[in-house]
């Protein structure tokens, strides 16, 4: 339920309504705006009906939220949200690029790649410390040592770091070292993990599952936001289709749908979305043109030696060209 207050409503009057919502054991959301204050009430629909706020003198109107995803819907929050990872904002018209290797393999490898992407304009670093792999014989990441390397190199370069969290038991450790959590495609509907991240104090990049619809992703985001963590960033990373010419099928239309249905920022991962180095830059440019708020790109200082996803990792010089081309695409769109 959305409760729109009259323009002259005071904070005290808003607090009275928030208290009524709490007394019904519903979740209140307070969203002051430049012209009007909006209050949200989430929870059991029977209790929502008992509020009868239409007759409150401070209330201009009460609207139901029709979407099953309440807190992340644009009905609840018409304006785009801006979520910060470290000091880097995502959403609100800007464009941020997080880059780095699929996995942290050693301090030397991550430091070399981080220095290369920072030098050409990356806004943040990505790298996996815990690597859930299809094969149990593939490199699984350095774990806690990988997290320490991420933090050290992030501090040295002055860039925020993002890494994947794969289970509830790791949330505290990842929160200690990273500036944002990444939820991978395989864990998009791990609801216990999402609930735990909803109680955490760091932003969450939520990747679309390989067989998930756009609305499935939004329902997963709702799990996080409903627990109190509003810092969710949606990420399109390709879905599984009958096409076998690419690793996945990057669904650029998802950007438009996410933007239509939700206020949350949207990243695109063209590396996992294609699985082929030659396709990463064209799809990154298409994502920028389609309205994404940023990119998550795999870059390795020496892709042939990569222990994970070398075939889709850009060389540093390719990443530099990608950034130049992305800037031109965005400038042309603003003209």
C-alpha cells in the first residue's frame, strides 16, 4: 500500500501514520520527497485493509501496490534509486564500470589487473574469492585469502571491490572485506542467503538466474529489500536458451523491463552473457545504449594463463578501448 501525504503534512503527522502501521505489525517505509512525502505499508493484505487511512486528514490518497514485488516496484518508488558501492553511485543517470578477473588467483595477478583497469578509468574492482564452478575439479577460488587480497588491492588502488558470496556462513567474512556482495546466477533463488543479505549493511549485486524471468529476479530482490537492505543492484548476465553459439543469451530487453517495473539500478555483465572475448565490447556498447547504469566486465592481465574464464576475459588494452567507445555511446545518447 502507498500512502501519499498532503504537501503540507509535517514529519510528526507522518510519524503518527508510521506508528499506526507498526501497530498492525506491518512494515512501514518512509520516503520523503521534494514535494510530497510517501509512506509505504507492506505485509498481510488483511491487516492493510484495517488501517483505513483514506480518512486521515494528512493523507491525500491511498493506492494499492498491484505488483507482487512491493518494495522494489516503481509503484512504490517512482524515482530511480541510486545505490553507492563505496563512493561510486549506480543509478540516477551515471554510468559505472566494475572490472577485474573472474577469480583472484594470487596477489600478483590481481594487483597487475587492478592497476591496469584503474589506469584507464574503471570505477571499481571485481574478483571472485569463492568460485562455485560447474566442475568440482575446476579452480574454486582462494577463499578467505582471496578476500584479504581483494581488500588490500582495493585499498592500494582506492577502488571499491565486489565479490561473490555463495552461502550464509560466508556473509560476515565477505562483508568485512568487500564493499558489496555479488549474488551469482546459481544463488539468485537461494532465499536463505537473500534473507541474510537483507540484514547486512552492504549493497548487493543480484545476478539473474540462468532460467529466471525478469519478474523472478524482482521477487528475489524483494527478499533482500523487505529485510531492510535497500541497496540492491540488478544484473543481467545472460540466460540459457537453445542457442549454443554463445555461453548464454544476453537479454538486453531485460534492461528495459527492469527499468519499467522497478526503481533499482541495473548492471549488465557482457562477459558471462556471451562467453567470448570478441563479443564482450559489442554487447557492452549495446547495454549502454539500452539504458543500463553500468557494466560488470571480466579483465585479466594475461587471459591465456587465467584459471577461470580466460576465453571471455578482455586484455587490458581491449578494456581501454571498450571504455572509450562506451563514453562515445553515452555522449551520443545525451546529445
